[in-house]
């Protein structure tokens, strides 16, 4: 083996890998050269070429010959599993050819895969197994990612036989180049016979949509969400085959998992062999120190004996969860799941796979998800995989080695923190077609939802996207408009690693075809209807032939390329099992449900507001006039804007930030609102904290949303709607609503600061006892009078269109007080409206009750109940 080269290009998490192996026969007689490569089980082979001397043999993807029913039955009954059953499962591709004497041969393999996100990381693994000394060994990885990276880690080569102890083979230099062009280069010399290298990518991903050449790929991975409570039943195989290390490591992993359960979770444990043993009969226990202690004792005392009754174990655990859900009405507030662990196949009770599958489906009835774990190589891989696929879960095979406990804990970590449930992603029905699955039962922390589709209208300018989901007692609606014409951003021609390969330049289309075939394969595996299975197989086969993918329905035929015509040879590489692995996160397809163009965000504009420096405006509709005033506070001051804690339960506070005054101005400094805090204590205490960059909603569970994308969140009578980079609307019980404007500057002057404006849109739910700088005027009216020479004032006609005479003194009559005012014009709502108002000077002296310092709050969450502010005023 003269040379072994792996070159990979990863574009927006879609990886193209090319493996090239050069073998030289320096002997005096022909010899057979064998090329063997382990590839990820989820990958699709897209091309294979052999060049032997001056003869070229090209692989052509063809439809697989239909098997006889007997062959198909034998294959389905086979308890097969991928070569490497761990977290990074692999299949082996093998090809050989006769190399004449004094001749060299080149084997070139191409495969593609969509990297999946686990615990916030994308892991790309390449297997380097030359099986002999190599003259030149080179691994090159080019990563192109528009969203950027939060970290990049390249792990040293590991011996897979000793993977559990992470044995390092030797020092490796890994220089990083332009565009995160990661180049791994190993010089000539002895090479370990079995080794692999992994690159772990951690990206700052929330919601990324890639659009290129009429196709889109949507990556959805929300962060900063409070975990959902979960109801989990752990089902543990305690049959005789679990004796020794397998049971010991399983117990160790469960001890750690129990310790990681949250106080709001509920759980139970089922042990099974030929008998079923339940830790707590007929119910789930809350997570308390005593219950965790007792559960550990129960697990510790489990001993291996008897056979394996998989069917009865599933029925028992499903009944536990169904009863708990029915009795506690917790569907909308938590996530329920079964974690099922076994090392074998059914030997007691119902042993027919089809019957076990139908029984499981009937018992679960789409109310919760089933996650299966197989330990070792004796498990019925196909049964466990289909059990999880048909019940919205996923299957993981764990190797029986020193690292089994860590692998078990790692799998639990992936599903142990549910963040969202009932996630639905919608696009305009007349803008997209052939969209992959877009309805998902759960989203787990650190994972990712990926959806792809074709654009119908590429000239519409934008693609509107809406994501709806539930988080505990909250519902969430996220809205985004994505520019369609972004060739400069997503076109990767000329980038490192793009010197060859047209497929990579259409990576969005390739990712769509990859996902579509995987979903068709999943549906085919789940279906029991022969007609439906044939239809799904035909669709997947047609797509695989179009994109040249090796799947369970296609095969690779080698043909010699000659000048006159291709000559088929009968020797074909071994591709059995390659491409069969399905995506881990299961979902469904639902029809599009949003209009092509979203309705423009309409909000009711109110003059009653506090905005700018800050300028206050009070609207008195019955009096047909508006009053305005300024408050010259200090940076850090927290002003109470609305105070109705004792009646409606609502309080609004605004915190000031300082800035230098403009040149030649009459002020020494400027102040703006940098934070608006809205508190509500009915029916339960909750608050919304708004800054120019983020919104925090806390009703016992903390949710953080960015201000740069549209979203709606509802919880306990409180609804928060964000219109990206524009405004935030907070509605309380449908009778109170506030609008907070977001003022942001791209190139701010020294006296400008990103800040907020506060507007009262609906005050019907606020009581007549409301107070605060704005709240005290909601149920009062004013009268404007004039005192020409300081004598008795007379009433001014409110319908007069004449400008007031500047000589008389204009005064407002408010709550029995006379307040001198002057006429002004104020621009509000980003300058979109101009308000004529009567201005009260000197920090609203005599206009407001007391002095402005009486409205200073001790902290943003101060409701004013501790010192009786209203009585003092």
C-alpha cells in the first residue's frame, strides 16, 4: 500500500468523504489486492472506482434484484447488527481486484452523510484501517459552516479494540487553515493496523436555514429553554445472560442516572427475566432523596436468572405509564418515556417479533416514546430498532467492554433533558413542496431537528417559517423570514476542498435527497402493509438511482470503461447492510399550515408612553388632549411606571442607563430605559424582563428568547409576542397589554444607546387604584385653563383650532392642582406619529403625585408593597 488518503468536505453539517487507496504489486506475478473501508452506518455510498493499470472500472448504481420471499424472510429473521454497534456504528465496504505484476491499482470510494447533533456537538469520524504499513497516509478535512463555531476539537487516533480506555496512538500535528480548513497529515512510516480519528464540532446553532439552487435545509436547535418534567420507566433485563460485567455496568450506569433525575421528575423501575418484577406497584414515584436511595437498593439486589420475556416487560411498563398519565392529567406538562434495556432476544412468553411489535404499538398508542438499548452482539437488533422506530424513539447498541457504563450514561444524557414537545414546523403551502417530516413529538437538549424541501417559487424573495411547540405549561410560536436569493452566502465554489466534485456544490439538494430516502426507509421498516411497503420501496429506489446512492434497494455493479462501450464485470463489491441505518429523531409529515405571506404585525398604538430620554406622554381621550413631561433621572435609577400590585397584580418598572449629552445641548447627560420588567402575581407569580437584545419569561421556569427573531410564548394568562428587532407585546389575561419598542443603532453616536420605549396599549384590566408615573393617570381627566394676567382662570375651548396665545399662562387642572404647561410637539413610536401635547416642566412638578424620587424602586422586581408608597404620596 503506497498511499492511503481520506479527504472530507463538511458543508453545513453535510459531509462528503472520498477515500483513495493506491496499491503497488512489485512482484513478478499477479496478486489480488483487497480494499476494505469501514464507513458510518448512516452514510450512503455515492461512487466507487477501481483503476488497475490502464483499465478503469466504474461503479454503477442499479436497482437491486428482487429477492424471493424465502430469501427475504431469512434476511428479516437474521439477528444482524452493524459491525461496530456503539455510538458511532460502522459498516464495512470491501472490494478486490487482480493486480498484474509490476502494476499499481487505485481504489476510490465516495460516501455522504448528514452529521447528527448529540449533546450540542457534531462528531465526524473517519476510520483509518489500512491493515498494513503505508508509504503515505493523509487525512484532510475541510469544514465550511456559515453559522460559525463555538469550539473545534480534533481527537487523537484511537485503537478501536481499546476504545474504552481511549488509548492514544501517538502525537499528531493538526494545523488549522483558512475557512477552518482542517488538515491532518501523517508522514511515511509504520501505521497502527486499526485506528480511527474523530473531529468534534460545537457550533453556536439556534435556527439556521440554508437555501441553494431551489432547495432548503432547516436546522432547528433551540437553546436556553427550561427542561420539561419527565415520567420515565426504566426496564432492565435481569435474565441469566446478564450475569457478570453486563449487569454490573448496567447497575453502575443506573445509579448515576438516578442521581441526575430532577426533583420534578417521576420514575419507576421494572426488572424482567421470565418473571416481571416492579419496584413500586401501579404508580410512579416522585424524585426525593429517600426514593432515590430505595431505588438504588432495589437495583443493587437484582440478580440474573431465568429467560427473557420482552413482550410482558413492555406491556407492564406501558401500563404503568398509561395509568399515571390518565390519573394525573399530565400530557401537556411533561414528557413520558420508557427506557428499555436488554442483552438478548425473546426466549420466554411471546417470541414472535411481529406479535411483540403489534402488542407494543397497541400498548403505547402514541402517548409516549420507547427507547431501546441493546448490550452486546447477541441482541435482536432488528426487533429493538423497530420497537423504537414505531414508537417515536430510537435504538442504541452498546458494546460489551470496559466503557459500557459510560456508553449507557451517554445515551441517557441525550434523551434525559426534554426541552420541547409537539414541535411543528410550517412553511407556506404554495412556496414549498416535498418537505421532509415536520412534526416531532419531542426535542431533547443538545439534539437537532433537520427539515429539507424544494422551493416552488424561487423569485418570491423570502421564505416564511413558523415553528410551534410546547414547553411545560407554555406554548411557543417562532417566526422567521429567510431571504431566498443568497447565492454569495451559500455558494461554496472556490472554497477550500471544492476543487473537484459537483455533488458538493449542490449540498442542499443532496441533503434533501439523503433525508427523504432515510424517511422512506423508516416508513418501509415500520409498515406491515405489503402494498404500502412496495410503494415506499419504489419511491426510495427511484430517488436513490437519481442521486446514485447505495441503499437497501440498490446495488453497485462494476463496469469497465472502454473507448467503444462499457463492459460489465460480474465481480461486485460487498455493500450488504450499508445505508440501512435511519435517522435517530423520529417524526411525521403534516400538510403545510401557514399562508404564503405572514400578516404584518399590527399592534394598537397608544400615546400613553415613556420613550426616548425618557419623554413621557399621557393621553386623555375624553378631554381630547395629551400631556407630556420629562424625568431627568440618574443612570441606574429604576422608575415605577405602573403599580397595581394589590388589585390586578401588575407592576411595571424601568431601569435607566446613562449616556453623554449631545454637543451644545442644555443637558449634562442623557438617560434611556435599558430594561423593562413586567411583574404579575395573578393567578401565579411570573415576570417578563425585556432588554434590547433578549426577553426573559419566568413563571417558575425560565425561558430566554432573542429579540432578533419573531416569536410568541404563552403561559398562565401571560402572552409575550416578539416582532424581530422591532417590538415586544406583553398581554396579561387578555385585558392588559403593553408594547415595548426596541431601539437599536447600527453605528450609534456617542450620546446614543440601544434602549427601549414603553407604551400602554390596553389598560382595561388595570384597576382605578393604579399608580406609578403613568398608571396614576389612567382613570383621571384633566382640564386646560388660561390665566392671562394671573387672575381667575377661564376654561379654554377644547374644539378651538387656534394656536394658544403665548402671553397667557396655560395651566392644567389635575386632581385639584394647577400645573403650568406650555404647548409642544412630540414624536413617538419611532417618529411615526407626532403628538401635540401640553408640557409640564421641572420633572412634572405638581403634575404627578409627590416627587419623582417617590417613584424609585429598590430593584427591578420591587412591587412597592414593602413601604406603602401610595399612602405616602
